[in-house]
């Protein structure tokens, strides 16, 4: 017999949860199995803080309808039919009438009506639909073409550790402070660290991406364990600053999101002092984060001041290096280097603008 539906209170609304006993995360050495009802209750508990971070933003849903098991795979795109989890960019049919959307435009110029959380119950409804991770754009309605966040994704490469990411994050904090900017860190839910800067919504996505490249190049000057190299073969055992996460339609797991990893770890905002003292980011999970958040939201004052990107754009203009590669699904961009691995590049096959010579297609 099917388990009766449950109800979870989120803000001013009760959200119906079907199959509440379904196991979403299997038991681990660190704790028992986690049910769908517990996932929905988690998002209710962190809902007010999530609204500060994600509210009014176009948000893609990373859905795992049958739950997550170690070894499962996230589909890489709409043509990948073999994934256990997938990204839902367009709001699914049958959503309640109180769920709000916002229209966004992809790099292809196609458009979509994407989830736009307007109340804490939005997250619980999405969790009822199998969402574990929320992927918001760095914009808010109505200015969906003007980012209000710079996102610095410090991504550990093979041979590096969370401690390496912590070191680079501290160098990032110092650099931002020197330039009159304030960064807000969070764990990725794995080994990485994300640093957010609230910015004035006066810049294009290309401006914000260039600001990230400028900052990354200055970090490379200060710490030889940092790289902005797009090609994996050139990164080595360093922390990669993924500047392309600031492109249109590129998103990072939101603050307080759960991750599809054993034990239900969460991407957890921190103060700089808490980050420096953290030894194992996997200790911040569905079970521990609500109590941690009860002591105060480390990002509560992020919206108090929005900063100019001009100091970082000055680094982009003055530090050598020029344009860097865009993701492969993007159209070829002005000044972009050739889209070929350096080890496979034959110089005479490419012109000075990074375009393949027609005879060598």
C-alpha cells in the first residue's frame, strides 16, 4: 500500500509531499537513510535564508526523481538520455498556480520560462518534484540581463585538496579587500569554495566574466597554486578559477542547496573565520545545517552594499593575457583563442583571430 501523502509547512503555505517515505539518500557510516519528507523539511527550515540568496532569480532545478545513490550520473544535456539526474530549465507542466516564473534568454537566443522563487514554499515544492540542488542565475527580475553577483568558483584540480582551496580563498579575500570589495564565501558541498561579491546591476555578462579573469590573473601572480587555464592539460595540480561560471546561462549550486553526494552535504555559506577553521566541508549536511543556520545567516547582510566592478575590470585591461576560451556550446566569440587542445594545435591550421583556416576544416 502506498504511503499517504504528507504536508510540510513553508512560510505561510502547506505543501503536499507524495511518497514521503521514499529514500532519497542511502544510509552511510555518518548517518541513516534520508527520506523525501526529510529533504522537504530541510528546505522548509532553510527557506528564509534561501530566499535571501535565491529569491526572484531565474533558477534551474537539478532533479533526481528516484533519489541519489553513489555511482549515479547527472545528464550533461537534453540529448543525454542515460542520466539518473537532470537539469530542468523550463518549469514542468502541472506546477501550482502560485509557483512563479521569469522569462530568460539563452546564448542561443532561445527563451524559457524558468522557476523564479517568490516564497520559501517554492523550494519545498521543487524538492517534492525531486530537486536537490538549485542553480540560480546571477540576476534578479526585472533586470535579467544585468548580473548583480560576481561568482568566483575555486575548483580543486586532481592532486589538490580543500585546504588548498581554503588558502586560495584567503588570498582572494585579501585581494578583494585591497580593491574595496567584500566577498562572501561558501562551500560547494564538495571540495571547492565559492566566493560571491554583490555588484551593481550595471554590467553585462561579458563584463562580469572579464572581471573574474582579471581577478584570476592577479591571483596567479600572488599564488602559484592558482590557474585560469581553460584546458585541463594545462592546469596541473592547482586551484582553477572557473571564470566561465559568470557567462549567461552558467550557474553554480546555490547557497543552502543539497548536493547529489553520499550523506546529503549542503553548499554552506560561512564567515571567513568559520571557513578558515573548517576541516571537513562534508560535515555540513541536511542533518547539521539547520542548527548551524539557527545561530545566524553568515550572508544576512550581503545586500547591504553593492560594489563597482571597475577595480577588477582595470585588472582585466592591464594584466597581459587577452581573451580566454568560452565553453564549447557558446558561439565563437571575438578575440577568443582557438578551440583546440594546445597539445593538438597545429599553428598553420589557425588564423590570428583563432578561426580555423578553411582548407583545414
